[in-house]
């Protein structure tokens, strides 16, 4: 690679924009190709836009100087070119896939009319700004809204719709809310909070189909035969890495686009980061790993692009990507109902389910609605769940990320759990 190497990034989400910005700071110019007509934005905050807390421009990301709008339809690896739907062709020396993920659309009866691929009127995925604005424009006070999926996204959507005055029913197939992140006690507090906002929650409840009249949704049919009237249906059933371009180009794809510690795909001229990438068998689907991968890749590329008689210059921290220890945080804001409680903060990190021989420290205060649990293995903090006042989360997360042995008497850990100080 030489100093005039052309870096092209497909995808103008958090990962792609972060990479382009960091490359610019390191003296490397990149062409960013974004498919959406909107300016790049922080997808994590879409629920705040839906709730009416933020205007769309508030969650906008700094627009890179070299942003090309268009949909990439083909990667020509032999000629090192990407082809856009409008027949634009962009050459690259290094290509980065930051294509993100697509929402999972469940196989519901009646979801698609024969020969059609558009969702019925009133049925919305919740992944893009267009999804958010469409849903925001459709919701009215008193609208009957059914949210399908009780994970992080479904809980966020249900909360936002309740804040807009909708009559919300959340249907979760699993036995509890946010079961990937929370243990039963923490999940129970989230359930209590949503009910305080007026959300009706059904767990262990599978949706069988939707009924539409003249192309618009009217009801949702449950597997037990029960029918829910619906003006709006939100599909929050998870996401799937958007790896079609990579697969069509012949790159190695499993759950996502397979990358090594330098975030290289099976083609050494193509890298991948963010939701579409699979590293060491893991597809994260979270913002923190995407941003970390973007930072690592920027330094790796800047190092390899800096030619000198002594060889590529060393860039501090460009040692490769070894995985991310991701922490999940969510704030469920207060609603307008007189019965609604105040905001509820939660955080989850690492392993919250103990193995035989692990030590568990658990504190709960039903009156304050707080719950704190950490798991210690071989004198090291391996995970935890915090609900309520999160003054301790920063210090606990640092102890977990550092993976340093805890003092044998356990006093500092108890201090962290009981301290409501700054994060």
C-alpha cells in the first residue's frame, strides 16, 4: 500500500462514520458510501426520537467530507471496484464493509400479501431513521400498538410509544424481558416499570399472524388463539448481519463476514467492522464493539499507509482487535401516567449467571426499586446486573474490564455496590 491508497467505506452508520473520522484525524482520506438519504445519525438514540424527546437532527453524526450517497449493488474484487445502483463505479485499494444489520422479520401469517414484499400499512420494523419517522408519524394518543419482541429494542420501542400516549401491548416469546442481558430479578423490575408506564406485557406469548383489511393491519393473532386489536405493529425481533454483498462477492461468511484480528476478510484488500462483522465466532450487534473496531482499524490502516525508508510507521494502539467486553446500558424514562415511576436506569456486563463455585454478591431494595448483583470467579469480577441508581456502574465496569484480582476481604467490592457516587 502506498500513501495515495484509496480507502472506500461502505456504510454510513456509527462504525463507518467513526472510521472515516478517525482516518481523517490520522491523515488518511476515505470515501464513505451511505445508502440512506438522511445525514448519518446515531442509531442507538432512535427510540428517543420516537418518544419525542429528540428531533432527528439532535442525533445526527458529523457528516464526513467525502460522503457519496447511493446503494452498492456489486463488488468487483478482481478490478477492486464497487458498483452503485445508479451505475457509479468507485475504485478502491482497501475496501471496508460497515454495512450493519437488517431487522429480522418473523414468519407471521398475513405479514406479506402474495407476491409482495412491502410490510402492510401500520406494520413497522424499527431499525432506520425512515422506520422511526414512519412510526412516529403514524402513532396517535390512544393508538393501539403491539410490539413483538421483548429484547432491548422492543422494550425501548414500547417505552417510547407509551410516552406518546399509545395503548401498548408488548408480546415476548421468551419467559422474561431482555433475557439476553438480565437475570430474572432485574427483568422483573423492568416489567414492573413498563407496567407503571401503562404497557401491557405478555411473556411466553408467541404471535402467530397479523390480520389486515385493505392492506392495513387491524389485529394480531396469538398462538393461543387470543386476538389483539392493533392500529400499529412494531417488529422488534432482533437483527441479522447485513452480509449479502460480501457473500455475493465470494467472501467467507458464516453468521457475519468473517474477519481476523486485523479485521481482514478472506480477501486481504477488504476489511469489515461493526454489526456485519464476525470476529472469533462473535457477532456483537452493539455500538461499543463497532466503535472500538473502527478505532483499531483506523490505526492499522494509517500505520500501513505511512511509507518511509524504515518501513511503515508505528501507530500507538495498532496491535489488532482482540474482542470487546461490551456493557449494555438503557434508560427507561418516566411516563405521563400518574402511576408511572421515575426513570429507571439499567446496566449489564459480562456473565450474570453464576457457574458452580462462583461467588455472588446481591443487594436489592424493593422500596427504591434498585437491584445490584455481581458474579466473582477466582477472585475476579466476571459480570453483573445493575438496576436503579447507577452511580456505581463506572467503577464496577472498570474493575470488570481490568480483570484484576479483587482483594480477599471483599470490602472494596461491597463499597462499590453500596456507593451511589459518581460513575
